[in-house]
């Protein structure tokens, strides 16, 4: 029996190294894990309050519709009905709160339209795609298309 455990010193070193690794893991975990983590599954309960403390950036389509009902009607009748205002115009909470001092952003149509409609083999074939250079030859998309209802004019 003594012969069996004679060369077991390397196994003891490996077990000690493994135990030290586990101990280091738990110490690191305790130091880095935020308070409240795990109270709501794998969420941290304090994150809800943290999120409430951030300044709002997006107003939402309902806020846009209060002043721009004509545009909302145009969009809802066109192919961009599922695209919300701030997807193209950016966050506008400040503009919705005080439209007299904060101007709305008017994006560059050539850059913006290419974001979704530039030809890409990864997009479904039925999705409207164009080779921007070939299609527009440097012209703006709004030279031929209405921005909120982009069928050909």
C-alpha cells in the first residue's frame, strides 16, 4: 500500500493548485460582483434604479405625432410604416420637450438610406436593395424619392 502512494506527491500538488484556483475564483467573484446581483435571477435589482437615473434621450413616435401628424400619416401609408421616427432622425427627447430651442436633426439621405438599402447578399432578396453608386451616381436619394414614403416620384 505504501508503494502505491509513494509517488503521489505530484497529485497532491495538482490538487493544491486546483484548490487555490477555486479559492482565487471565489475571491475575484466576491470583489467584482455588484451588490444585489442574483436577487432577481441573474439580474441585479439595483440596475432598475440605475437606469431611471439616466437622462432620457428618445421621445418615442407618439411625441413626434403630437406636432407632425401629417408626416406620421404619410409614413403609415408607405413602406416605412414599421420604421419609427428616431430610427432615422436620432434621439429627440430634447426637441420634443422644447422644439423652439432644440432643432430636429435632418439626416443626409444618401448616408441614411444606404444604411438599410445598400445592396448586401446577406439581406433577403425581396428587401429593396440598390448599389448606391450605380443607382444614384452621387445624387441624393430625395432627388427622386420622398423621404417618408420612398416610392418613385
